[in-house]
């Protein structure tokens, strides 16, 4: 299998990938508290693992390369627990803008921003909207936990999807970094909160709250139900979902223009 890790390749290898119309995966994540049992690198490490596996799965159909993970995400809601490094929205926006522009300057035209932190989702979508007017590339933003949610939910016992430091993330970290997972008393960490809905008001409205509004220990979910076999399945499911996006020609197809010649005798184009 060819190398897919950008940081391990040489400049001429990356120039060749650009010439070969390779897809670039740009992972974005966070460094933030993940309860008493997981390291603050959890989102970053899982995001890296999913992206690398996805690139390897896709490579035979579409050459793919994975940049280093952008670990500096939007994590203000985790600050009260300590251990968290967060950036402002303007910094996050500027960083992604500059990295994406750099990729296009190198000749890459199909870019998949692969997110592994819930707090980045809205900003990621906004940034792609803004860049669409100025960047000559097709940019897709995805979050593995959402893209593979039905398949992930089928593996889990007590969650419908990925929650913070719960069954899914603990299982995946038991594969990625088992020596950094404290399994001494996972039973005591259970928090059966209502997950992302703690940010909601009314039927479909958003209300900002710190993570302390949901949990007293930084955990959402049931980490005691985690194990490495489950983690391996979750990583493979997530990587397969991203690989399916990469290898689908429709993902990178040019946008259609259905305007025709004009309306009411007035042309759309001059």
C-alpha cells in the first residue's frame, strides 16, 4: 500500500500526487478534556486514525493523502474542566482558510475536511461556504460520527451514536492508544445525560451552554461498555464511510447550471 500520511512523504511525492488529482483529507479536531479516563488527545487521535484508514481504503480507486491533524479546535464549552486548549472562531477560520489555500496552490483540487469534534461542525460549514467564492476547488466537510451514525449505532449497546468520552470513543482509544486509557473504574464514570440536546432550547433552537451543564465528570455516555473489539469495528465503519465519499465520482462532480437562457426575455448572462 502506498504511503498516505502527508508528513511521511517527500515534496516530490506530494507534487506527483497533486499531478495525479489525488484527494486530500484535512482532519480537524481538538485538544480537550475527555473525562478522568481518556487523554486530551482523544478527538485528534481518533480523527487521525479514521482519516488514515479511509485513505488506505480509497486509494486503489482514487489516490488519497492525509495532512497532519489540525488539533486546535473550538472547545470553549470544555474549558471549565481544565486540560483544554481552544482557539477563537476567527483564528480557526483563518487557519483553515490558509491551509486550504495552500493545498490549492500546490495543485490539489478535491479536499475533504474530516472533522472529529462536535464543536467544529457549524464553523466548518461556514468556512466552506465562505471559501467557495474564492477557492478553485471542490471542498467537502464531513464528521465521521454523523456520516457513519447508523452503522456506529448498531455496534453500540447504550448509545445511538458517538458521545463525549463514552462507549464509542473509549472503545476506539483502546485500539489507538490503549496505554493511555485508565480502565481502573469505568463503571463509576457513567453519565446518562441527553448528549448534544443540552445545547438546545425549544423545539429546534440553539442555546450555548458549557459542558458542565450536562456532566459533572466530563463524560457523556457509558464508558464501562467499551472494549477494543468494539473499537476496531467502529474505526473500520467510520473509515469506510469516509472512503465511500472519496470514491464516489458524484462527490467531486462539477456543479450544474440549470438557468437556461433567461426568464421574461432577460438573459441571465451578459
